């Protein structure tokens, strides 16, 4: 299990570094991670993919998302274009909630 996480980390880091469009798109990131885990993915039927996914051959989507999130926390250069906007909105919402005393 731990070895699988390290492999995901390496793959996700490589993808975020080389394809900035994946920094803001977890679905695209997941598909590319799975493609790296099985180079024949594009030729598989959905049924075959579903079986492989269910039996643990492919990384869990949540693991990929969490790995991306952690890498972006540790390496700000891997953050996407939407990061700053989300941070600003978080601050605005927090300030509004304080004013409303929620």
C-alpha cells in the first residue's frame, strides 16, 4: 500500500510539473495517472477497466486528489490558476461570517 502511494506521488508530481492544465482538473489528472499505471488503458473496454479498478489495479481517485493537494501545498509552483481566486474567496467568506457573527 505504501509503495503504491509513493508511485502515485511520483506520477502526480511529474504530471503537474509537465502539464499545467492538470493542476486545476482532477478528472484529467486521474485519467492520466491511470494511463501511466496501464499503458493499454485506451484500448480497454469499460468492463475491463471497471474490473481492474474494482480489484485495486488503479489508484483510488481520492488518493490521487489528496496527493495532488499535498504536492501543491509543498510546492507552490505546482498550484493551478484557480488557487489564488479560491484563497481570496475563502478570506472574503470568513470575513463576512465574522461580521454576521456566525
